[in-house]
């Protein structure tokens, strides 16, 4: 009897290719902050059940490093983290199963590590110099953070005119009603920071409602 061939695991590059397709299709990242990991996990599951697939956990929350591997083993896909500030943190997150990273700032070491591991990295950038440097160093995208500090939608439009080839991801406490305007201004995708336990906590439910009503995609 011939033995059944086991299915080959997709390569890192194939996984990244699939993730890029998902980003271009969904366009919305939800970045979850919470006082505790359990609260963050509860919000994560609510977002997942609400139809979102690009969800990132705050790397600074106590316990997140230990639980990323558990989520990965449980079958969670497209795991992401944000608030990455060092190359060491990037390595730890990637080894734990993160497929995409949002860094707080522009860091050559984080970009290099992410490229080596074929992990999607949105490098924290704000000024034109930082945005171009992120692109020049090889980051997948520029996480324009904190975007609203520089004028929000208008700032993205300004950067788009300067750098039409660079993938811009406005990152801030962006509400569902603003998503389409950001995309029309030239954003590659939008990353909304949702702070569980603060005044922004109701925003998660608003995002779920907006998604179910088809209000998060440009027709």
C-alpha cells in the first residue's frame, strides 16, 4: 500500500503573499489595546466573530508574548502585533507566530528582521522623511502614526501626492465613518487603534456594524 502524502506546509513567502491579498481585499486593521490580556483576548474574539481577519494585539500588554504561541497552536490565523519598538521584540513576536507587525517608529533593525522572516511590517513613520526612509529601507508599508496629529485625512492626501508608490497605512483612533475617506485620500489600508476600557471601546462594535452593513469598502 502506498503511503498518503502529507500536505506540504506553505512557505513563508506564500504565507506573506496570501496575507498581502487579504490586506488588499479587507483594507482594515484593528489594533487592540487593553489593561489586561484577558480583556484584549475578549475584544480580539469579538472582532474575529464580527468578520475581521486583520487583528493585532498590543505587544506591551503583560502576557501577550506567552499567549501568542497558544493562539497559534489553537489555529488562529493572521496573528499580528503592534507597539513593536525594538528588533528583539520583533524577533520574539515573529517566533511566537506573528505574521504582521506595526512598529512604533522607524527602525532599520526591525525592517531587516521582518524582511528576513517574510513578515509584513508597517514601519512607524510620520514625516515625509520618515515615510520615504521606511520605503527606501524596504518596509512593506509606512504606518503613519499618530496620523491625526498631522491632520489625518488631509495629511494622507499630502503624502500620497509626494509618494504615489508608497503604501500608506494611517494609524490612530480612527472611527468607522472615516475609513472610506482615508482610502479615497490614497491610503493603502487603515489601522484603527481600539482601547478597551476607555472611551474608544464602543468603537469595536461600531466597526462590526459598519462591516456587516458594507460601509468599510470603497465601491
